[in-house]
C-alpha cells in the first residue's frame, strides 16, 4: 500500500516518523518537514515500516549528501541533514529514551557533546569485500543485506586511509584468490601511523601476503592477515601497535591488531575528560573499571586515585593495558582477565570500591545490576554506546536506591543514528 504523509520527527534507529490516521509510520532517509509518498512494507498494527517512493516536498533544512552511494550503503542514515540538525535529534532521542524507558529525571540530562568534525573522523573502519564476475568489490553492506556496495572512498574516513584503497583493491583483484578475502580493516592513530588487517580464508594466506606486502611496505602501512578469529593474526610487515592519546598531560595508549580503540579519537578525549570529572576523585579512592580494554579509562583514573582494578575477558587487551600502565609510569593499577559478571562481588569482598566504571558492549550490562544493588558502590559511572540498553539497565537501579546525577550524550558517529553517552549514578538509599 502506498500512502502520503508528512515527516514530523526522527526516531531512535534513524528513521523519520510521520503519522497516518494516528499510526506512526517509520520511513528511512527522510527529514522532519518532508512531504513523502511511501510504500508500507511491514504493518505492525499500531505502527508500520515503509520505504520512500517519492519526495513530494523536501524539508527546508535538507542538504545534498556528499556520498554518491548514500541511501544504498548501509553505513550512514543522516547525510541529508545538516550536522546541527543531527546533533539536536540525537539529544532529543537520548532524552526520550531515558525519560520514557528508565524514568530518568529530565533535569539531569545534559546537552549533547557535538563532534568537532562531521566527516573524516573515523580512526578505524571495516571494508567488506566480494569477488564478482565483473571484478573485486570493496565497500560496505547495503542496508538490510549482505550485498557489498562498491565505493571509491568513504567521506567518514580520513584521506590517509581512503588513499590506500586503490592499491589494496588492485593487488587483491590481480590474485587468483580474490574470492578468499571477505574483509579489510584499516586503522590510523593520533600520530598518523596506519595499519591494515586483511581477513583471509584458510589456504590463501601466502598469495595475499605476497601480493600486498609490495603495496604496504612502501606506504609505511603495517600489514597483518587474519585467518578466522583474532587469535589467528599473522604479521606481514610493520609495527603491530598504534597509539592514541587521552587525558592531560597526554597519556599514550597503544593497542595492537584485534584490540579496541574508540572510532572517534577527538570525541574519545572529550569523553575521558568528562568521565574523570564525573568520577570526582580526591586521591584516596579504590576504583573498579569493568570492560577496561587497553586502559582508556583505567590509566587516567589511576592518576587520580589510590588504586584501580581493571577487568576484561579478552586476554590480549589486558596484556596491552598492563604494558600501557608500565609505559606511562603508573604502578597503582592492576588488570585481571575475567568476565565482568561477578567481578564486583568477588573483588569487593577483600576491600570495598568507592567508584565502579563500566563501558560494556552494545548489549549493555543488565546482569550486573543485581550485583550493584547488592554491593551498593557509592558511585557508578556508566559509558554506553546504546541508549536502549542503557535505559533498560538504569531502570532497576533508579527504582532501588540509586540517583541519576547526570547523563550526557556524545556524538561519536556523525551522519549515523548511533549515540554514545556518559551517566553518573550515586547511591542514596532505598
């Protein structure tokens, strides 16, 4: 069924929303103020999903997307909106999620922290690959599919990474095993050092290594192959580690291939600064950092308190965090390889923690809420990359003795609907 409607807002997930006889209709790639003709593709009763058929009357604030594959590539949702509109929408969506779904006090929600650069901000990117009868395709999955949309360059990626694509593409395409390369990961650090991790199916390693080393070595590109899981990384050439900076004076944090660093390095520095302010450390505290990775929060915290214990279940990240602590002269932090679940209960038995930090994956940390309510650490600082799971996790805490002091969204991913955030909770008693 095809209908006409006016888009009045943007929803969590990135789609525009209009109403038809009171029913919410979600339409991707639309903007508030658009008058559209759309086709209903999924009717859920009280709401429906639609696809854009025709833009009858564009909203005044619409802009021309700079990317020629916007709308087909699944990476971006909002290139047709000015950046100020995107940031305002994220602030409103984040507020709605927490107030509606977590009963958060609206007065505790702070304005969004906008990104300093709306394009060319990604320090890490994963390019999907597919060998077709017409050639080797390198790009990103189309929205809702595993069809690879071929690209020349991505506007979210800095020039220093985009300029590597022609050489990598041509070298792989010239081999007899181009169909054995499903993905290429590119990274750049704060000093401009670059690294490539090329995913290769078993049996093609030697051919791909021989083809790519002559491309990588002259460019100063560190090159690794990955055959299966991260534990299978095979070095080809170049230094393993990249280095980011955070905190003041700057800490230098290295991370290896397969390790994690935030995609937006400038926003990460803003987030770390805000997180240190939220912790309100006076120097004598004991702090637990869950999902600590390579020490992005642990090491700045260690500068400000008596002791930090970092917990992460990926052993190479813990080894990297230990090296980073030593390299920065921090002896009051120790790191443990173990799951986050149960860590507070076990470790607090020896001595209580004054502050618990957590930066979980997108699935959130709902299983930890029972521990928080049983142990009752005085302060919790929660870094989230998904407002929906954050709201789910906050609700039992806010209903059982924790007070939301502040929560703030950070835009790490301009042109997309993704929202990072920092939330501070304090125990106030039931």
